[in-house]
C-alpha cells in the first residue's frame, strides 16, 4: 500500500475530512488530495506530525508491516545463531550482512555482526566492529542494548590500544542503585519472592565461578599473577565450590566447569612434570565428560528447554515447575559437537606428548573415541 493510500485509509478510519487533516498540518486540502491520489508525497518533516495525528508509527505510514518485519528479523537472527553454533562462522557473517542490507536499523543484527567481527584479530574487522557498536550506542534508547554495546566497545578499544577512550566509556555508564532483579524482588511476596531470590543466587554463583576461571587463566605471560602451584589451588577451589553448590551431583550444563577445571589442572601438572597427577586429572575429566554428554544429548546448539527427566534436584537449583525460567537456557558451547569430541581434539595437542604413550592416557583417548561425535 502506498503512503497516499495509507493516509487516506487512516483518515477515513478516524472520520476525518481532507480539510480537517489539512488544517492540522497547516496546508491546503488540495495538498492532502494530491497525496491520497499519489500525485505527490508528504515532506519527510511531516511524517512525525502525521504519525502523531493518526496515533501510529512512521513505519505504518510508510507501509512497513512492523510485525512481519520483526518476525523476519527474528528468523534471520535464529539462522545466524544456528550457523554460528555449528561453527559456520563465515556463513553466519554473510547471512548477517544480507539481513542488515534489508533491515539496516536492526540493533540485534548490527550487534550480531559487530560481535562476530570483534572475535577476529583482523584490524579492519575490529574497526568495523567498533563502528557498528558505536552506531548501536548512539541510536538506541534501550539501556540493556546500549550497555551491551558499551561493554564490547571497552574491550575493543583496549585491544586496539585506545585505552583512554575505553576508560571514558566505562565511566559513562551510571551505577544503578537497583537492578531490574532488585525491583522485581520488591514486588514479590512469599514463595514467589523465595524463588526469585534463589534464581538470583544461582546467577550470581555462575557469574562468580566464570570470573574465577577467567582470573586463573589470566596473566600467564611475563607478569603472572599466580604461580603454577597457586593456580592448581584455585582450580581446585572452583571444583570444590561447584560440588558444594550442587550437593546432589546434578551439575547439568555446569558440568562443563568441572571438565574445564580438571583439564587445566592436568595441563599444569604436565608443566610441573607431575605426570601421575596429570593422568589422574584427565581420568576425572573423562568421568565428567561422560556425565555431561549423557545429560546434554539432544540439547546442544542454542536455546533449549531442559526436559523433566533431566531436572536438577539440588536445593538451590531444583525448578519450581515446568515454567521455571532456569529450564530454558542458552548453551555456552561453541558448536553442537559433544564434549567427548571437543576434548579428544584438545588432547591431540603437543603439550600432552610427555604422557601420550602412557597406557592410562591411551585409555582416556579410547574412551572418548567411543562416544565422540560431531
């Protein structure tokens, strides 16, 4: 439908004459008539006024079906996610660019492309990523989207050596007195309040464990924050804390934390030439891989809903009912391959050469081969 036909339709729906509309706009009735006959079109400066008069968005005036547009953007985004999770990064970037060519103002597509580009070490791609995140930051009124862009910009500016800009951006974000979760907690009572608070405890715990993991992995170059022995202690702390939080051993997707910790402990023990301890850690890793792959079978590769037969039972993680939000999760794995395949590839690294010929190492590899799949 043309803009003239849309104006005519909206005017009639509101029982408004051409003369009345012209009076609101400070123009002649003939000018309105010319629009509705598609002989001329409104000046771009008149679109906001027309939108206010008819109480519609500018998209409606321009004949854009907002619901259809949003649905199409969501389809593109889901396709991009599936490609990215399947490891088809180049194709995901291509589909994202094609989507942006069609919907250049879509923050979710801009953010996706910007994130893809930020993962590259290519200077040109990093510069494009910064440009896209800056566009999002300066065009959106949504605080969550704006802060997502600022967070990524801070990291990118640091990577390209623009530390002052990164610091200024970091300081530009106001410290909220309350978060959205805080406000929601204020509005709840009784059982609803208890479950909301429990969900927050779980989110805070996961955030803490991942931050601890990143801390242990940091500063391994010229200025290490921890010695190798101290890093072993910290990895063990992370293992102990996960086991305390999940007292029934139903770790679910967080079993990845234990797999990762035992793997890294094994790497450190090899560095320290404690090969027996390294083998022991790999065997513990193998046990958790088996549990994780049994749990995650059919659930990898994006947004999933945990089925009832796999619900956790530990006190701080057991769901309230089938509508509990913790049952719907975005999986953090980079692809749909299971953990056995992922770690089978990691064990092919030369760092494991000191134990490669040991029967216990060979046994771990053979066990992983039995259940590994792409």
